[in-house]
């Protein structure tokens, strides 16, 4: 059983696409009951451990028979914006592609390939030499200086003071 990622550095951007492949070899189809492929994250460390499955696909016997034994099968999914991979001293957030193979005799085998989900890097926009300055918003109120507002503030203060007496 083998899981391969399309990127050698195993670093993927949040919101980007994960492309990978999986393969089961040295086992005949008659010995298999099913295969589960998932893209998931889990936490390790202090406190409760969490797991979140982002992508899941199960192949039963009828679907496995249509596949060629020993050939790589593709996985592709858009990755979420969070949680990002994190390796702290108290907690770790780990991402991975997991393949679980279920044997006809009740046995189970698991292969997992970890990867890192990182914040998307914004690409700089090309700067044009003919950029015009942005116009001020017409609907935005211009700020009034404190000096111009002071007489009205003093009038309200005096009115409140006289009404309280």
C-alpha cells in the first residue's frame, strides 16, 4: 500500500488543491473487502485530541473490481482555510492523507502520508505605471474638526447642567 503526494515538499496552501495518489499492491482483489481514502487533520498533545475529516471516499468491492490492481488512483480535493498545521509545545495540528484497506478476513491496514497546510501566500499584483489616484468616497462624511464641534458640545453641556439644577 502506498500514498504519494504531488508536491515533494508536502506543503500545501489553505484554499488550494491537494493532488495525491494511492495504490494497493501485492494483494489480490479477492482478498479485499473495501478501501477508504481520507484527507484529515488531528491534534496531538495536552488535553482532548480532536480529529476532523475533510475529504472521504469509500470504495467497495464493485468499485475496486473496476480499478486496475497495482495502478495509482488519484485523489484531488480543495483544502480548507483552517485549521493550519501547527507544531507547538503543548499541541500539534497535523494533516495527512490516509488510506485504510479492509481485508476479506477482517484484517485492516493503514497507510498515512503527512503534509503541511500553510496560510495562502498572496501574490503581489502587478503595478501599472498608469495608475490613477483613488478618488475619495462621495458617500463618506468628511471628519469635522474638534474646534468646529466645540461650540455645539459646550451648548449641550450647558443645557444638561441647567436642566439638572
